[in-house]
């Protein structure tokens, strides 16, 4: 079966499609791409998360690189994706590979490829990788060198990825202000690779960072999948409430996504989080520059752009689309609905650790709690409410669902006039007032996602219900 990349990399169920053989095909295709594109002489950086056998899969990937004569820097521990990405940029590597399935359920694993700029692979790079991987699958030819021999020959070198990343973050976040703030933060690493990072960077004489679920556990107990959404964060919400903490932060399995909880233990949506961070940079810090959002991100960003006189660029879902715009426009901030955010000065990629520290800095420098900052945001842009439904489907239903949606042209949804229908990435129905409802297929799982943003929770529910009726499953 051909290996196809989703929104960000290739993912599959361990033991079914995700096997050592298929991963080695990916590695050989990557090696061929690096050699043909001229990047192989700069070497490759490889990292991995806390999932089952990720360290062994990473070693297998490095063995193929070594077999092709490509010098590989292999992290010496489970490492967040953004940390791998930053290290490959800092070292001048030709690219990077991360063994991770990000937020997918525990039975999945995956492989993300990062070009030399550290962001998600562009659609053009993905197409080249898929072509070369397919050729390798057909031929079955894979060059390998046992990891022990590769290390002795200097073709695989293990390294600690933390120091370089810590220096990078210190240039972008006022860690001293955080350490002097007296803020109490609870961090939920969701048993993933982000464990320890925020605590080590933010803990100080006055700032107190407490960690929960910070040990590695590839089964991710107590959650459907390590995704920092409300239904997975009951423990974080309770811990914040019971300890009178100022806020809670959660990172997903490979720590490129962020979820936050306010001082009352209330989950703050990813749309609100990004809008808060943009308002902070524009209003408090006085920064200016373009904002970039995915098509499923909040229209609050458009309103902030209008208020502060900065342009807003809208892209399809995924940082493979967002990243190039970030680099081209030297964007101030970029975000997508999944909880991935990037900032000027960082890599053009999601970074849950950097984003979390920026949230703490925002609270420290404004002297306001998250709930108070949300009130300020609502005063500026008006009330915005949001929800998302994820519906599992059989792949055989994809064509029929697409046909139904393609033929839909409702005049109103939930009683609100439909002004335009955007089909650049799924089906987005834009309503009067800038609110919207959208349906699209997940790029990584057999799921149809239905999203809605409106001025009240009741209208959001009505929009989701009517959109699901259009989907027909």
C-alpha cells in the first residue's frame, strides 16, 4: 500500500501499516531525496517522542541514513518536535526527521519530515518524498548500517537537544520577568515528550511550576489521545482549581500544540488562546507585523488585524501551508485551530513550549489573570464562541459525503444568512457578521471534523447540528 502523508507527515497504526519495513522505506526515500536535492552533505537530525518503541524506530531510521553515507545527529532522549526542528536549523543540517504521531491515539506512530528551515514540509517536498518512497517500496532496496557500527564510524552521533533550544527560547521570552512574577503554573505534559521543558525554563525563586503526567507512558492512560482539549484535561483543571494556581498549560504528545486553563480551572479554546497572544503582542508589546491563520482559526484575528492596522493572511489547514507564508511575510504570529502557534524569531512551525511560555509572560507582564485578559479581548472584538465535533467515518463514505457537501448551497444556517462558501480546504460556510461553520476531513485520521464559531453557544450548537445533517453520517 502506498505511503501517503497527511496534514503533517505519515501516520499509521503500529504493527499494521506502521512497521520497521515501511519506516525503512520512508528513510530510504528521504535519503534519496536528500542526495538528489543536494542536502545530504549537511546531514540529518533525527528525534523521537515517548510512544511505543519510538526510540527503536528512530535508531532504525538513522541506520538507513548511515547506510547511505548521511551523517545523522540522533537525540539522546525523547524530544519535542519543535526542539528537534530548532536544533536542525541551529546546526545547519539539511533536514530532520521526527518519529511521532503527535496527538494521535496510543496505537499510532508516525514520521514527520522537516526541511532545513525547520518547518513542516511544503506540498512540493511532500510530493517528492512520496514519489521516492513509492519507488523504494517497489524495489525493496534499502541501504542500512547497524546502529552500533554507524556510531563507531561517526555516521550517527547522539546529542542532548536541550541546551541550544533553551538559549533560543531565552531570546524570545522574558524568562526573568516570569521568574520574578510569583505566578503559580501547573503543566500537564500528557505523558509526552514535552515533560520538563517549561518547568526547567520558568521555575525561579518566585515563579512556581508544578508538573502532572510528566512521566513517559506510551499508553497515554486516562485519555483517548494526547491532545490538549477540554475532555482530556480534567486532571489539569482540577489541579489548577484545588491548588489556587494562576493558570494551567498542556502540551500534546510531541509538544507542538498547546492547551490552556484559566485560574478557575476553565478550559480556554485554542481560538481564544491565539487571539489573546496576538492581542498581547499588538497591544501590550507594541509589535507590528502580519498575522497568519488557518481557515479554521477564529475570525477574531481578522478583527484584531483591522483594529491594529496589520494584514491577515488565511491559509488551508496545516503548517505546511502556514509556514511558507510566515517566512515570506516575516509574520508576527501564526496559528491554527489545533493549538499550534508560531512567532517571529522562532521556527516557522508550531511550538507548544514557546507558546506556553509566552502565555506565562503575558500574565506576568500584564498583571492580569487569563479571565481578565479574555474580558479585555471580548471588549475589543465582541463575543465569539466555538466548538468542534469529530465524527468517525468509513473511508467508503468519503465520496458520498463530498458530493453532498459540494452540492449544498444553503441560504441560511441556524437562521443566519450564508454570505459565501469557501472550498479551498473542505467546505466553509461564511455567515453574516464574519461567523462560520466548516466541514473537512482530517488529514491524519478517519474523521470528519465539523467546526463552528458564532456569537453564542446556542448558535454554535445549532450550526454544528445543521452541518452534521448536511454531512449525512
